C-alpha cells in the first residue's frame, strides 16, 4: 500500500520520521516550517489534499481529528473509491481508523501504525470493534546515563512493554531522581508520550521500604541504590485521588543505558 504521512507540527514531523522507517512505501509531507530535509514540505494542507487523495492508497495524519475531518471532507466520495485514512495525535498514543476501514484497508493500516509506534489502535467498524476499558494506572520509573536521547529511551520502553505485554495507554506518569531534571531526552520522551514527569530526591527514594535491586555504582552516583524501582513506587503515592500505594510489576531492566521499572497503582 502506498502511504502518505502528513504532519503539521514539530512533534508531528519527528513522529513521522519514526513511522516512515517502518512503512516501506511511505512518503512524508511536513509543514514547511518544521519539515526535515528528506520530507516534502507544504504551506497549506488544503492545497495538496486533492493530489494526495488521488495518488495514495493510504493517508496517515499526525494531528488533531478536527484538522483531518475539515481537510478531507470535500474529497470524500465512496468507501469503494476513497483511500484509507488514519489519524494519530502528535503524542502517538492512538492510531484511529477514520475512513474506508474495510474496503480501503484503514483498519489494517491503523493496526500496523499502532504496532510500529506502540500506540493503541482504535477501530470502530462493527465486526472489529469491541468495548474495553484500559486503566491508566502504571508508573514508569526511569534511570539513564547522562545525555541519553529520546529515541534510546523510547526503544527501551517499547522493548520492555512488548515483552511484558503492557499497553502504553496505561502509563499514568513517569518518575525519576531529581538530578535528571535537566535531561532533555527524558523530558522529550515524557512530552511525546503525554505523561507528566515527576522527580524525587535521594532522601525521598531511600525512605521507601521494600526489597530492591541494589547497585553500589548507582548509589555512588545518585545517593540511592536504585533509581527506577524506587521512583516507580514513589510515583504511586503522588496525588492519590482515590488510589493508595502500588506494587512493582516489572523489576529493574537495563537496555542500552536505560534502566526501567514499572509499578501498578492500587485501586481503592
């Protein structure tokens, strides 16, 4: 399937670059102010939509649903003629099949996109849709080497969540130690995921009771024996709102300089 990926913002063009690496026949169209060198720039989306509509089998929009709907409305003809249309918010949390789900292949395209960017596929056609509620109750604890970029953090989290069969949609917050406040890669990852970032000092982390993965090297650098496990549990007690404490469900896992742990917040 030939696919056009359309991005209208700076976070969108970054996500488009990631997605293009997985979709072999994809071409990225980025808003001129933010487009990367290998992307096709445009000034007004409405000026190019008719051409995209006629020449691509699938369109993946990385922007708000309202922008997509207003843009494609004049082009819609028939489910037997229209291309598959998928929409993803710039955070990459969902991949929504909007148009030509069955006949055009949007359902399948949404599932492919969701798999590649670790998003949740949203399918509304009758035979595929099934109601479900996904609790947003996971706290991600992260420790990383100085200067670790967003892509390395994302790759590590993807690997762990895939192995543990956990949904990214369940991540409520990301927690780490306060000496990581100036880590741009960590901040960019949290922003792209749409999850708030919390920081704890070594004294707060050390006050937690329990059995943790201990490292003398980590203690020497940070003042605590483990950052990710303690931070994940510490994050379970921030602004409780009807929830109390939590349980470590994924112990410390280190991949490419990124240490991860996951805690599940307790229900009332």
